[in-house]
């Protein structure tokens, strides 16, 4: 009475599909696979493969310069439509 019968496995998959839905099952499978890979890498002591390591891109100075607010209004008021933000008392 184990899971050696393919009909039992199919029945469990149908129940899981009904309980979790079609959208959640692939997400759960991906997270389970990522957890198993991390566990295997931890046990083997290997570092992450070079293909999976993300290298941060250097900042684009031209995009940052164009995104900087300009002080084109007289008196340097900036955006008048937005109210001034009060400092957060929880941030030290």
C-alpha cells in the first residue's frame, strides 16, 4: 500500500492540484528545487557555480545625471506639487 502504484501518485497529484491550485504548484516546485540545491551545495562544500553568480553592472553615470532633479524654477523651490516630508521618528 505504498506509493509504488502509479495510480496512487496520480491521485496525490490531483489532490495537490485541487488544494494548491495550478498557479502555486510550479512556484512550490521551484522553491523546493532551490532549497534542495542549496542543501546539496552546503553538504558538499562547493561554492556557487560561476554561471549563477550575478556580477553587478557598473552604474551608468549618464542615466544618473538625467535622473537628477533640476532646479529650473526661480528661487530653487523644486517640485512645488509634492508636500515636504517629515523625518521618520523611528529612523535614528
